[in-house]
């Protein structure tokens, strides 16, 4: 487990707002879901990710950048990905209705979700901070019903910026109503954790719910722990 350094934070035990990622945190590792998805569609993860990266490069961003803010519609993105798969890998597959296909059979992370709900119930600010395509909005809400869980949602497709950009962390801290140093990002991507730290946040590089919980509990501000 890799934890964030808290050297730039004013003190430990001052976290007032917990911002969690979705994919890879409230779900199993994205690599696992990708492997299952690719097996169903007759391609390898390397081929699929290579095609996604190639399309992302056309828009001056990474693999998911075209969808997250979004720069193009999901339907247009699918056409481009399919063209790259066919031209560069000889893979001919149907990815239409991508969001439906991607979420088919996906499961959540019940241990982490239970902790978040319990933390929210005892007064911790809990938010969802996610690079999220608009077509995924209905799907994630079915997987993780937000009522009684999140105080706020900062979604890339709604706010026009994405992790690890500084603007999205500034916006999330403002919405939580606390100093950035009192915010923590729980994310499965180290680059997003680095972006949070650069914005003055604390961060946990998430690989396991139990370990993340152990890191968080002693660092929550007294106002939300009852101390």
C-alpha cells in the first residue's frame, strides 16, 4: 500500500472532507474490469488501451480525456476507437452503446462504500470527485446510490475540468467549505494523488479499502470523530 506523504499538511488529524474517486475505488481495480470487458469483445487490454490512447492523442489528451469533459460524444469516440482497432490491430468489434457494455456485470466495493456511508452518518463530509463521462452518470448511480452517501458531486463532465488539473481540486475544496489542507483525495491513480498534493490536499493512493480506512480514521478532524 502506498500512502500520501503528509509533510506539506499543517498537521495530522485535520481531515474534514473525504473526496473519493469512483472507478478503481468504489469498484474493483479498473484493470480487472478492463480484462473482463476485452475478453467479451475479442481483444486484449493492450489493444483496447492502445486504441484509446491513439484517439486521445488526436485531441491532445490521454486515453479518457475525450470523454471526461467531454470533447466529443461517446458515439463519435466509439467510431474512432473501432477504426483504430481495425486499422492497427486487425480487431473488428462492436462497441456501440459503450457505457451499457462497460458497466455490464460490474460490481462495487462494498467495504469502502459501507465505511463512507458510516463516516457520512457521523458527520464527515463525503464527496465524489470523479473523471466521469456523461453517458456513465446513470450507471454509476445504480451501482452506488448517492442518497445518504455524498454531500456533493464534482464530476468532470459537469464542471469542464478533470483530475489532476488544479482547477478541479480548488472547486472541490470550495464546495466542501474547508481549507484545501483539510481535504483528502482517495484515488487509485498516483497522478491524481500527485495533483491533489500539488493543490495543497492530502491524498491516499488507494489499493485496498481496509488500509485506506486505517489511514483515515486517526486523521479525521475531532469535530467529526466526536473527540
